[in-house]
């Protein structure tokens, strides 16, 4: 089991709250997050990070280096709002007609800034942390645009180490089957709880050094370094079965959760996008073949 994470007392929490409320009041839609992106970049520079602007037009990346290791981890948040009218009346309600942070991206952005600020003040790690602020998560495929714009070539996270050392590295993509049906039948609170249960279950299956991240919506990615290239389907089958066995209930209703999985190994000469494309095709093979299964590419 991964170690428990202690709660932190942040002396700048009120500043994060004010930041979140500011961008909540000024929501921006896909690829138009200009004000938000500039505010994010300014904060990262204030913390002392190396800042890169304009990735996928309005994306921002901050880089924090500590120690001597070249191992690199990426942390991500999304910045865009939805084209919805806000009916809230609290002081920081949206100032713009038919634009609203209804999906929490204002909170995601503030949380990632908080992580960057804390780690910059307490660089008690050996490696490189990359803070990725993504545009256009809601509807325009901003993650794919950032990748196409060279995100992982410029900031190659764990893939670079695997390419350099020859260590086997598996890229795993999975998503929840029929997630929309869960939301439609039981409401979005049920979907949110289902996501949390899946993250908890997956985290309990990972080894030290494995990395779990959320791409968006109900889709996740896992990096499995130093994996046995001839036997890596078995742990993925175990993971699939673990999720299927979650005894999930919502308001006394039994809700079955299953996942579809696609995975690949990084190959010599791969760009990160090559591995993502293979894993993505394997994932869709799993979904189109009936879901609740594992496919390798």
C-alpha cells in the first residue's frame, strides 16, 4: 500500500482561496484562457519556477528542479470553464454571461499552484517536477493538442529515463465503462464517488515508483517502470478484476464498476506520442470488443 499523505497546514491558503475566487469570477472558455494563463505564469515565476508559455496556445508549464536526479514527474490541472450561466449569488460569481467554472477547474488550477508553491519552498526531493496547466479540457481536446505541440518531447517525464537506460516501461490507459450511464441513472455525485473508489483501488494495487494520473473525465493513465515485459498483462488483469469487485453502493443501489484497459511498452526510438497512440488504440479495442477487458499493443 502507498504511504498515507499527511495534511499540510499552508500559511498561504488564504491566498490560494483568493486566487481561485478571482478566476471563478472571470471564467474563460477553451483555448481562450488568456487571463488565467497569464495569472498562472506570473504566480509560477513568483515562486521561482522556470516558466513556459504558449503550449497549445494558452497552456502553461512550470518546471522545478531539486537535487541532481534527472527523473521527471508531471502534475497537471485544467483551466477552462463551461459555456453555462451561473445562478450563484456569492460575491465571486461569474462576471460573464454564459461562462462558468461549473466543473471545478478553478479549484484544480489553484490546487496545482499550491503544490508548486509548497514544493518550491520545501524542495525535499531529488528530481524534476513539471507543473502542467492545460487548456480546453472540457470540449476541445486540449490534452491531445498539448501532446501534439511537443509537451512530452520538451518535458519527457519518466519516458526519457526508460529510453536512456533501456528499462522496460509500460504506459497503461484505462477508463470507466458506461460512466455516463452511472451519472444518468444515479446523478453526478454517484459518478464522482465511483471515480474516487476507482482511484483508491488502483492506488492500492500500485508499487512504489508507479505513477497514476487522470487525463480527463473518466480516463486515466498509469506508468509502470521496470516492468517485466513478458508478464505485464497479468497485473493489469488483476487490476481489472479488483475494480470489478468493488462493492460500490449509492443510496442503497448496487452500482457495478468496470474498466477497459489498453497498454503498451515504450520501444526504442519512441516519442511519447507513439506510445500514447498505441495504448489509446488498445484501449478502444477493449471498449469495442465488449469492455471490461485488457488489450495490449
